[in-house]
C-alpha cells in the first residue's frame, strides 16, 4: 500500500491510496517516471525497472455489455440493448433492462485491450516466470445471481489482442420480477486483475411471440451456418 500524496496528476488521473494492481496501473498513467516516483522509497533502481517491465505488460481490459434477443414489441422485435454503465443511479428505471420471463437471451461482452506504456511486440504469453511452462493469457467469464448463489453461465476465452466480443447465452427466470445478475471477468494468469459488473433485470411476463421469433432466428442462423 502506497501513499502518493507528493505526486500530482497532470491529467487528473487516479489520486486515491494504492492497494491493488489496477489502482497502481491507473496512478502511473503509462509513465515509468511516475511509477518510479511512487515506489522509489521501497525498491532499488534496478528493481524499479524490472517491476515496470512487468507492470506495463499486464492486460488492461475495457468492458462494455449489451443484451441481444427478442421482445414482444412491434417497434423492437429483435434488438441489442446496451447495459447501462456503473455510473447510472440504481433508482433510475432506465437502468433496469426489461426481459421476458423464461426466454433465452445472449449477453454480448465487448472486450478492448489497452497496453500501458509497453512499446514491445504484443505477445499472448502471460508474464509468469515461475510457472513451470509457457502459459497463454486467458479469461473466465462467469454469470451468476449472487442472491440465490446460482451459477447461470460459464465461458472461457483466450488472449485478447485488440478487441474481442464474447457471447454468453442465458435463460431468464420463469417468474416476473426484478433481479440482479453479476458478470465476473477473471484472469487465469494474474491475481488482482478481476472485474465484476452488475446487470439489473426487470423480468416481465413471458411472450409466446417473442419466443417464436427467437426460435425462428436460431433456426435461420443454424441453416445459414450449414
């Protein structure tokens, strides 16, 4: 844990206490000299360079979410709805996404990688010198409902070079009402790099027409792939 009171961010970057890797990465703003000013009282010069080489190669993934499916609405028979950001007030009805009960939808997880200050060639290999063999970066995507301690979907994706979209299918509850699903993005290579996102769902009564539209769409997609 570092106190960076003497450091002033030119760009209005992270200014709070540093207790984990993402906070340290945000505080550095991609600059080795800023990193050195934070840890110079803790590390020797040679070790600072080694630590920066490791830190600058860690994956920073920006995540945006959307839900794809069918709704019983003539103006919106099939669409992709963005999941509101964390800054949205939970009391705002617009945050709660309306989905039909007992119906399949697809959570679209859009991943974008940014590299912090690292100028070398991008490599899918994780920075894990003590691992017994070469290890590729990978990520687990876990969708669950915390209140019910229920696992809804699980998927693994590999190295994200620039951008990648991962699709995770799930079924909504059979009973109308509000619920909160949580998506966990977990690294299989690094500690402290995990992220989680709450998805606020307002489950409305099931729709036969929406289910039929979904089934027809799935059938057409299957035939197209053949």
